[in-house]
């Protein structure tokens, strides 16, 4: 698991994220394809589980620290750690150094890991220098910025830049694209009425955009938004941006049934 | 505050269509106007850094600046009273009012006076209290607490306010026109003008206290602060200790951010500096000037991990930009201080036992921190409250249990993947030909209002191992 000094191709550890693992593996495979197409070598360590956010944001600092240490041990041998999620990448990049600041053994390792951890689209654009992907998606889409991508990692342009190169794709920005979808992890089930009111407003803005497909970089937001759109009978489909960029859109959209036959 | 009461209030607020329409004012008004004001000021972010540094510096040397401030107030002929608790502050103000023989007190808008329950205390002693900020006047005649720290009645529409005026403004003709905002403002102005003139004591808060000059600063858009300060014979300023800044220059830095962040104005219509009582030869002004400095838990906050909260300048930007506040409004928080700033400050002032929902009811979207003019890391501070709440066993047992079971598995990758690769295909089969669950046993918290997209079929790790074995990956 070390970089071969002879090759320039960086070794990326894919942080699959627990939601992608459980709900939508196709996003993970799309991420692998995008990274490989851009010249990276990709490995997916099997000992990974979750970045620890459910514990961290519930106030369970001890379990959050234990999981952070495990992630560091699993991934510190890679040149880069990439996640198809702003939320999980933000946890590694922004929160691990804080969480482990008072742990003398792990504080420097947390900082080192933070420096080489990235969200997928920003890694493709900013580190690997990708400016165009080979993909076709002849659909009018709108893009939802996850709060962690937008505010924690300042990732706003990278997904849009890559989408601009997708053949046939048109991007119609919705109003209030900087506003949260109301997911917030456990928030969406601890305070369901409030989360629902927030995602209802988001669903209205999506409808107003006129797009046929909603894309985002975080599966948490996507499950929440797709769940709302499905409940209100909207025909807008939801996909992770990586699936579109990798040209892997044959799987049914999030929350949609497999096509008969 | 019990769990049920926050959720019940939130649910009531969400179900109230009229209230929901009024809440849109926050979005249409404040958010758009702040963005415009900020974009016209290229040095906004630099000012933000400066303001943050000013507040941090002051807080680090608060004892020295408080002493310097007191010296200057005394030099200018005023007096400073330190009030460790809300009760102390109430009795100091009441004593000052009694000594002045007060029957009528006018008040400028003051969150600190709300915090200590001043009005009820004075009224119980037979003193009439007249709120003079239009929003506070409306709150007062409705017998309601403000629902927003700078826009007390943002949750009301003008028809409701007209009804309140008809009901409480005595001696005016029934059937008078109150259909427009102008009608309402004109009537309030006439009613309040009589109070300004008759008042014995004027009580204001302070947006800032300046150590260099011993001045208190009040910003308003109605001029009611000026009339409250200058017409009565006694002016009492009631402010909490963290309102202090070292110099006039520092005050101006904060003022440049305050209105832009709150209402989106470059500056409020009135910015009133008061320094001591009227001097010999001054055409007007109070004969006495007293400052009541409230601690009420601030010293403890100052010494702990929530210190950054004391930078707050009460602009209201975090409320305006919070999706939770935007959904449920201020009253549901059950605290004078709602929204993100209230979610951090309320437990610090009253204890986490009384406010555990407030820091928990956030999606951590981070917009509050982004718009805060003094860069308070509000989500991080809310998370610290969650940690304290978790340590004391605050979350419901079921939540703690689920979290512990999940953590148990997540810390054991083999077990975790075994569970995942067993459960996921089971769930995927359960949903059969449909792609989402409309309901799930034990899942109603989600499926009550949203479908749950079903898993695709197998876990990523299971599929990845299969591919590796077949040599595809």
C-alpha cells in the first residue's frame, strides 16, 4: 500500500462512506471509474466502516474519536483519501484534527490525513487537473450544494465545471441553492417535522427550476430529497453527480424501481 | 424545557399557515438585504476579522476595561452598578426608579431587560412601563415575548397588529382606518409620544459600551432610543458586561457590521451615544445617568469553552439565515434568545437541562457561522452542548441505545460488514418492485413525511469483493 516512486500515478484510498456502502454502491463504482480514468490508482480498504459523524454530532465524543483513529490507521498509507461525499470528506478534513487535538499520538496523524483528504469532484478538478469527463447525459439537471461541500470545504465550482463538460447536459440552477435540505444526519429523524418543512421548501425550489433530474454530491441529502420528491409524487429523479460524470446512469435513479424485465 | 414542549411548539408553528406566511418576511427582507449590503462593502470580511479581534481582546482583558469604563462614567457624572444576578439587576433598577419617584418608565428595546424580567418586576411595584420600540410596544400589548432579537413581532402580519391596536389603544374612535403600515405607525407614534413626555425614567439597553469615553450606544430605526434617553429626568442603561469595547474607533468598526448583518442597512436610522447626565448648559438630557451592568452567568461563560459566544453583537443574522428558525420561528425555542445564538446562549444562561433541544435541533448547515459578523463558530458550540448533554444522559434512552449499538458495530469492521451484507439484501427484497419504502416498522420518524429510498441490493463492499474475486477490479 505504498506509492511506487517510479510511477507518478497517485495511490488513492477510496473512502466509500457508510451510506454509499449500504444504499447505493453504484456511486462507489462511479467514483472508482472517475479516479482511474483520471490516472489514479484506487484501492478500497475493507476495514473501513464509517467516519464517525453520527457519534460526533450526537455528542458521543469517545466513539467518534475511536472511529477517527481507526480511519486514520486504515488510510494513512495512501497518497490521498477521497470520498464521494462532502460531509464525510469534511469530517476527515475539518473535524478530525479538532477531535483528536488533545491526543498526542494521533493529533499529527489527523492533521496529515486531513491534508490529503478530499471530496471527489474537487479532487478530480483541483488535484488531478481533470477539466473534462467523457460522459453523455441528455437531461436538464439542477445541482444541490450540500452544506458541507459548500461551507465546510468551499466546493462549489468543481462539480459544475465537470458537469459543463457532460455531453447533452443542461444545468438549470434552482433558487436558494445555498440553503440546507434539512437532512442533517440524525436531525432528520430526531426532529422530523422541522426537517420535513425544510425539505419541502427545497422540493418547491427544485420543481421551479424545471429540471428533470436533481444531482448532488452527498448521498445523505439525496436520500432526503429523493424521499420527499417520491412522497409528493414528483417525476424529478435524483442521482449522485459521480454517476453522471462517470456515464454510469443505467441503474434506476435513487428510490426508483428497477425497470421491469 | 421538556423534550415534548419544544417539539410540540415547533409542530404548532409548522401547522399555522398565517404564521408561516409571516415568517417568509425574514427570508424576503433580511437575507436579500444583508447580501446586498455586504456586496457593496468590499472590506466586509476584513471588518469581520477586526471586530472579532476587538471582541476577543476585550474579553481577554474584561476586568481592566470594566474598571476603565466605570471611571469614565463616573468622570462624566454618572454611576455604575454591578449586578451579579438578574435579581440584583431588578432590585437596583427598582430602587433607582423609586428614588426618582417614578410612576411612568419608558423603555427602549433591551434584550437584557427581557432576560431579567424587568417589566413585571417594576409593574408589580406599581410603576407603569411603556415599551417604545414599535415591535416591543406590540409585544407588550399582546403580552407576548419577542420572537426575534431585532424584530420582535416578525411573526405577525399587519391585520393582527391592527386588531391589537383596536383592542388596547383606548379613547380612539372605533372603525378608524388601520389598514396600512402607515396608519399603524402613525397611531403608535401618537400613543407613544404622550408616554415619552410624561415619563419620569427612561430605560434603554446598550448595543455597545465604550471604555475610552464611558459612553453607551443604542441603535434604532425609530428614534425612540433618543426620546427615552433625553426626555425623562433619569436615564438608566441596563447592559450585560460583554457589550464593552475599548475605544470609540472600535465601536465604529462594530457598528459598520451590525446593521448590515441584521437588517441589511448600511447604518441604522439613529445611532445614539450617551455619556453621563446633561452637563451645565446642555439644552436637554437627563439629570441622572446610571448604568446597571449585568453578569447573570457571563463570567462563568467567559472562563469556559463557550467564551466565543460573548462576542455576539445581537445582530440577528444567524436567526435570519437559519433554516430551523425559518421553519418554526422564535417562540418555539421557548427562550428569549432563539435561533443558533440562542441555542448556544440559552443553555449557558439557564442550564442544558432546561434547553437540551435547542442545540440538538440543528442540521449543522453552518450558515449561521458563515453570516456571523464576529465569526462565532455556532455549530461547534452547539456540538459542545450536545457533548455535555450526552455525558449527562440527556438524549432519550432509545436514541442512546441505537447510537451505542451502531458504534459497537462500526468499531468492528468484520461484524459491521457481515451485518450490512445480511441486512441490505433483506431490505432490498422487502421493497420488492418499488424503489422506496412508504412506511417501515420503527421507521415512522422518517417515513411519516418522506419515503425512504431502498438500498440497491448488495453493499458496496460485498460487490467489490465479488468483483475482486472475479478479477474485474
